[in-house]
């Protein structure tokens, strides 16, 4: 998630920033949010999804930190070659793929930590809570601070994630002899972070959106005496080249379909 590495989450006049949360696009009938729909988040309007829609259960809380997909506020490094509206459509598709994966994973809760306003694009089974203020380190810390047990956080810049990829961190024995799970990103950031005992202090003060973000965050965990296990290195979607590589890795997803629709070419075409 580029939120954990270089660029993407710069403060704007709209309020606190965070990894992009997006309307789901494609055959399901979802599409990018209109800019006029954006406004201050109303915490009172957020809440749990219908319990009956929840997927398999497990010991870990799953968090997705994201930003509402308003053109001009998300995936700005895709412009050019894409327009702001097209970049928002790609961001929406990336979140759709991410939430679909989250719903298939065993979890105690599934929570979208959102900068912006939720809408009908949030699928059943996903609880929505507003992001806190402050820098990205503070917002990530606050997201973990709401958790009362083991928690695993991902963003939505890695739509290629699959249940199999995350299975080791969500298995019944995932926390036996393990205090933290760490998913490094190619750009030097990180795309996943899991904590057996969520402690906001482990994230506060970590420099975000710089090439050494991931190294500093992992070192922080080790220096705190935690036993850390690593997930595979993944590529975040930051640039158009990244988008094509990720779509090629997950050609059956909404993200690849959206990219193909916008470029008029297959996902593997650069």
C-alpha cells in the first residue's frame, strides 16, 4: 500500500488523508464516487454491517485503511496518463478486490478504516469506522488502538492479495511464537502489518511515505522485542507501470478489468 511507502497520501483541504477507499466498480453495479458526494465524515453514520453477511470466523481482526475515491484525491500519481476520474475508477476497483479478499478470510471482525464517507459500495460484512486525524503514523496507530486482540492491517494499493497469500497470518496458530506479521513492499514501504497485541506506540513516529518506511517500521518491531514473521514482498500500485504489473499478476480481478477497459488493451500491455 503506497500509504506505507512513498507518496499518495498528502494532506489536502478535504481533511485527514489515508490510503484510498473507493466505490466498487464493474459488473456489480458500483462506480466511482462523484466529487459532490464528498464531505466531512459523520462517525455516527458508521457502524457494523449486517452480521449475517460475515464470512468465516477466526481469532484476528482484519483492518483495511482506505480513502474515499474522489477524483483528484486518490491515485494522483497515475495522472498522467490517466485522468483523475479514471484514476479514481482504478482505485475503486482496487478496493473492491481487496474487500472481496477480506470477506473470504477468517476473521473476528472486518473493519474499513475510512477517510471520507461510506456509501452503498461498502459490501455487507464490512464494518466502517472513520480515520483519526494527524499524520499517517498517527492514523495507523489509532486504527490499531481500537483493537482488543490480534489485528492485521492492509491497504488497498495491493489488489493482487489473495486468501492464500494472507493465510499464514490468519491461521489458528498464526500467533503461536509470533508477535507480529510484516508485509514489505517493493518501494520500501509495507503493505501489511499484524500485531498480536496492538500497541499504537509501535507506529507513532515512524516516518511515512519515504523509501525507508518499511525498514524503520520493521526495526521498531524487532527493537521492541517482538518476534516478527514476514509475508511476501508485493508491489503497490503507484504509477501506470505498477498498475499494469499488478493487473498482470491478478488478471481475473476488477482492477485488471478496469485497467483493460480504460486502456483498451490486456492487463499485460505496458
